[in-house]
């Protein structure tokens, strides 16, 4: 499968490297306004290819997207000191309004994978832009809470002493402060969390839950404070989505796409468990949430909707 990556900063280049390591594509083209950076990143990754599986990695232009099945959008400007998220969104929106038409011109059937933050609102905007070029919303997928869900499962696995791949639990809603950890839906290898901790005699009180919640919700802040930005986790998440599309794996991932109605909030984009395959988003899967989780999801949807409306009114 051929994959394009637009924006070759830390997130874009790490996604490319993760794709090569995962053997998720046979061809990866890197595109960036900083051509020198793009050429350097492509060369550096290409030099790692002999240690994995043959993958053609190169720097190119939009014309080289011809035939691409998936395009990762990781382009965007960084937030300036004193700049609000809305101001950042407006600047990134200008960039996206030029990127998406150019990408779809050469790869009209490609699935667009959005990594640019704030990812919920950016994905909402990208879907509207893509619709003007007859691209369905099912082919515009934001990374959403895919990474947050991975963080949740990783911390649960560490505390429970279980391989995180056998821990099933989801983070839904906004990829941000209002995200919702769905404690009521957790199972470990098909066994409910409540039954597992009783059987294994694992302490799992409210203090443990608060510690895990904080670890998931504040992960990005701690990483950014320590090294300036996050990129390994999201790079691996993007590679996983690409791999699912390439192999039509029909995996359940907490990606974000536009929704008509979420807990009474209309026309909003946030994360829920979706079935993802070779043609993109195959639909949302139902979740049984408790009352507190429903209210938290509604609050999260309302926060995103407020930001979308604020942007659209400007």
C-alpha cells in the first residue's frame, strides 16, 4: 500500500518510521513545505529499511500522492506564547484549506488520517473541506483518542500485571481535558474488571482509579514538560491505523469522525469506538455507559461543539 504523509515534523516523520517498522506499507512519500527537512527525514528512515522489510521511502510533492490509499495529515503550526487555541485553529485552518484540495486532486479515493491538533475540531473542519470535493466523511478519520485509549490500557495493564493487549477499555469524547475514561466497560481477556481484581486479589480502590485517570488525562502535559512534545505514541497510533486499512483488519479503534448527534449535541466530532477497515470508517459501535459516563460524554461533546461554533462564527 502507498501512504502519503503531509507534514514531516516530529509527528509526521515518527509516523513514517513506525509504518516502516510495522511493515504497514510498501511505499511512503513524505511531503513538507520545508523540502530540505523532508528529504533528510526520508533519507534517514530509508537507511533503517534494511533492518526491516523493503519499503520505498522518499520525499516528494503532491503529484507523488497518485495511487495513495491513505494520507496522513500531520501539518500545522505550533502555538505561540499568548496565543489561544482558537487563534491556533484559525492559522491551521488556512493551511488545511490548501492541503486537502491538493491531496485529493491526485488521490481522490484516499482515506485522510488527521493527526493535527486540536484533532477533534481539525477533523470536523477537514471533513467539511473534503465534502466539497465529494469525499465522504467515512474517509476522513482523526486519530482522536486512539492514543488515550492505549495509555489507559497500558496503565491498567501495569497495575493489574497483565499484557495491555488483553486489557479492553476505551477513552471516548474529546482528545483533551474533557475525555471520558469508560470504567464500566473494562474487561481483561473477557473477564470483567470487578471479577478479575477479586480473583487475582489486586487492590483497585478509588485512589488507584484516580491515579490511572490522572496518568491518562495528564500524560501529554508531563511528556511535553519533560521533552517539549509527544510523538512516539501518536506515531505508533497512526501506523496502527494505516496497518488496519492496508490489511482490512476490521479493528475497533477510538477514532474521531463527524456525528449527527451525541447525547443531544448535534453536528459534532469526537471519539467513540469505530470499526475500521480497508474502506475507512465502517461505523460507530454501540456502548453501554452508566449515567455518569453519559453525562461526561455529553459535557465533552458540548465543549467541542462550543469551540466549533466559535470558530465558524468568526
